C-alpha cells in the first residue's frame, strides 16, 4: 500500500459480496466492526438471477408441460394463455425483489449497528485495503465472496447484437415467440425447458453434446429427448450475429443460420476475481481465474484474506458456497480449530425436464480410477408409481464398488430426480454399505423411491 494513501475507515472484517458471504455476520460477530461491499443487488446471483427465480419459472413450466402431456393419462387439457408479465410479477415483484430489498435494509438498519454497507465496486489498492466508490477502507481480515458472471463468446460480443443472459432474461417485458440459446449446460437446458413449455420456439446451439459432463447413459438420453423437443444444433459454434427488425440472425460455423426474437447466451461463468485488482492486494489467482485458497479457504499468498463461493471454488453451486461459508465462518471464530472446505460427495441437479441429478463418479470415472464396479440401471417405468405417471424415459443409475459395497456414484434422470437422489447422498456421506441399505429399511409402496430400492437390489456382488 502506498504511504500517502488515505484510509477513510478501518474494520475488523470486510466482506465483499452478499450472496453466501452475507450469511457470515451473526450474533457471534456483534463485537466486530464489519463492512459489507456489494456493487449489485443484495443477495447475490442465486437469489436475484439464479437458483431461486429460475425454479419459480421452472415450476410454471412443469405445470404447463404436464398439461400439454395430459392426454397420456386420459385427460383432455391445454394451457389457453400464458400471462408472462404475471409470471414475472409473481417471481420478482411479489417475492425476489422484496427479499433483496429487505436484506439490504436489514444490514443498513439499527438491527446490525456494527455493520456498514458500501454499494460500489470493490478493487484492491493494497494489502487488505479496498477502494469502493469514493471510499478507501481497510480490514484486519477480508473475505472475498464476489461470485461469478456470465461468459460471452467473442463472436457475439463483437457482433454488437443485443443479447441476454440469466441476469436479465427472466425480466423480459413480453414472452418471445422464438429464442436462440447458445450453450448446452445447466443454465441453457433449464431455460430451454422454461421457454418451450410456455410456448416459445426454442433453438439451441452447442459446440458439444448437451450436458456433456454427466454420465454417458444419462447424457445420451437427454440428448435424444432434446432433439424431439427443440431445434438442436450440436457441434456448432456462433460465427456471427446480426440484428434487424425481424429479430436476431445467428450464423453458424457451418454456414447455417437461425433467426429468432431474442438471443440468450448460456455458455458458462467466469469468477469475478479478475475485476478486483487482486495483485495489488498480494492475492494470487489460479490458472483458471479463481482466487487461490488453501484447504481451509485462506488465500495462499495474502495473510488475513479468505475466499469462498464462485470466486474461488471449483464448484459453482450455491449449496457448496453455503457450505464453504459455514467453514470460513467457523475458521474465523476458531483459528486454532480450522475446518477444511467441505468438498466431498457434492451433488448437483438440473431443473430441466426431465430433471437430472447426480452425485459421485460417473461409470467412466469409476473405471478409470480402477474400481471393481457393479452397475445397475433401473427404469422409472418398472415400478408402480412410474406406471402411474406413464413415465417412459426416466432412469436411475447406481455405481458401487464390488469389493467394499460402497456407493461410488448415483445418477437420476426423471421426475423428482433432485429429491430422490438425496437418499443416495446420505448413503455416500455416511459411508453406508449398499448391500444393507436396500434391505434394512422400509421403502413405502408404491411411492417413487422404490425405483431407488430396486436399483440397489439390482447391484450384483
């Protein structure tokens, strides 16, 4: 830090970002002076433009799609009208925006008198010293929880066309008749489901297979289902894009083109550390752009600096950011009893339709790691509740070690996948033997978890 730099205020603790980072200050920190820095909307990505509002749209989409498919159950039903502005209002005006505003008001209010809020961008100007707007503040300890942002392909930025990301697509004033989605991962597949189910024509451009990182048996099925529902261009990239009164026309690398009302870019996310002049604070970054931290969440190069969530974690998942937050909070309070960042048995779910949920190793990863494995794929349609739903596509895939009986991976594709997988997360977290899990507890008949029971019973030892 330069000798002539004037520091306006010194704090015991500075927290940059109000996603999971905002959960750190509790009663245990009441005797500390704390600064919270948030340049955007209070609550971070998950609350405002990610996990929570998207699932509110997904629930509406699930209902609309179920209505469209009701004929297989002997019902004649259809969605006569989608009140898009009403959906947007339900999500944001009545829920999300109120929570975000309330969260900021609480931190600024008399309930937390030891906390000051700064609402400008944070950049480092020295060791544990930050410039935010017109203020320069320093801290004994600094927590970087600044999240991530959408990654935009160069061809799209250079084209100059108006595009959307997850940060604004849900606030469109009117529902588009057609949409181009660039990307094939979590965000792309969730929005593809939302817009298609509500009546928008969906075009997907993906340079690789959709959901390419999931287990191959699930991946092949989700790709087969997607091409029946959307216009999918796999193996293609965007070469150029132009905007006209007809909408946006995207030219592909093979010379083909697609025209639609709006363009959504969902090609991944970038940790925000590169926007904060971290080097001026002595804070190192990894080769892939994350804040470099040790197993306890401490900066590997700057004393007194911690990081959590998307800005530093290899797992860009809200439940991981929350778990990392709890570890960092413990470590701040108990420096002589440090807890490691909880990075074992991390599950994920994609709320597309059908849902996808996964935890642990894929079959390929298990074989590559040298495990002697047993594998079972169980169809939803082979259990009673699967019959009731007339499900023809859902599967559960379990992978276990033959020698130890330990579950190595669990992969679900189908209704309620994100809920059903929780039992298998428990099996892995508590190191249970799958040879006993199926037989030493009741499974309610004819509830859907029987698909898991049958998958467990089908593993051969």
